[in-house]
C-alpha cells in the first residue's frame, strides 16, 4: 500500500525539519507539502529536504490547503494519506500506529487524539480555553453523531483512499471547520473511525489559532452539527451529506 504524508504548511520554517526528522522513514513512500503563501523560508527548506512542494499563489486558508493536499495525494496514487501539521506539535513517530488499523482493514480513518487525561493535556501546554472548548464541542459531537471519540479536533489523521474518493470534501469550507466537516461526512456515510493517544507539544512556534478564531471555529462546528441534524431528519438537505458522483 502506498502511504503519502501530506503537510498543510504556513510559516513553518522553524519547525518543518524537526517534524520531518521525526518521521519514521520506513513507513511512508512520499511527503507532499502544500504551502499556503508563507512569508518565511518554508518552501526553501522543504525543497532542501527533498519534499515534493506545492505552492499556493495566494493564501487560501487551512481547509483549502488540505483540499490541495488530498488532491495531489490521490493523483500520486496514495492508498493511505496521513495528514500531519509541520509545526512539530504532533509526534510523527506515531505514524505506524495510525497506519496499522487502516492497513488491516479495521478502520477507515485513524485520529491521533491529544486528550487522554485533563492533567496531561494541560501539562503539555494546551491553553485552558482550548481544552474547555475541545471538551464541550467533543461532548456535543459525540451526542449528535452517535460516536464516542475522545476528540474531533486533532490535526494528526490518516485516511484510506476510499474515504477520500467517497466524501464530498471538495465542497467543504476553506477555513478551519473543514476538519469537522470531513468527520461529519465520514460518519454520515458509514466509515469507521478509530483513534490512538498521541501527546502534543505547545510552544510559540507551533501554529495555533487565537481566541477569536477559536470562537468562530466553535460556532461553525455547532452550525454544521445543526445542519447535520436537519439533514438526517429530512427537514433541510445539506450538500455535504449527499453523495456526489
């Protein structure tokens, strides 16, 4: 099975090599980095490392970056696509543990959850407001979507090719709520989601949205959960939950 690691990048010059060096080289076939019009040396460093690099001519947003990532990975015949932020927040050494359950046909999507205990999450540096927001949104999402995941908001994920070929993710938002939309779509279409605990790091160079953007992200998540309910009840159809040929 061909494994492609995709990195949605924006101003990651200080952390890209750290992320790259930590990846276990025997567990992937290719890395694709998509740069969303960085103002630093992210592109230069990526090319020095021999990473296939795609550059957006203008800043399009986090969701739009992922759309390019998955489009390019599918073009390169990926069987499994791992999304890993190049900001060194997530530990790339866990890649084999995300891959295994998909390779064995146990799950279609694997998530690297940052939440095992409250103490560990806060000790790692996760801001309190992010932790509380994560817990609140995850609680609501589990109720609405009928799952029991420890978190929906991780940026460390693995998808099977079938998932990316089936879901209408190209219709998703170009912003941060893309991550929630694709999981809602996956659950609606019956794909199986598994997770493992992957500790995270928080430090100044690690990308993180501020409080205001976090609020917008949270409200957007709640809005699409509402749309999900309306669609399931047949009250108002949503294009994100309609299979497109």
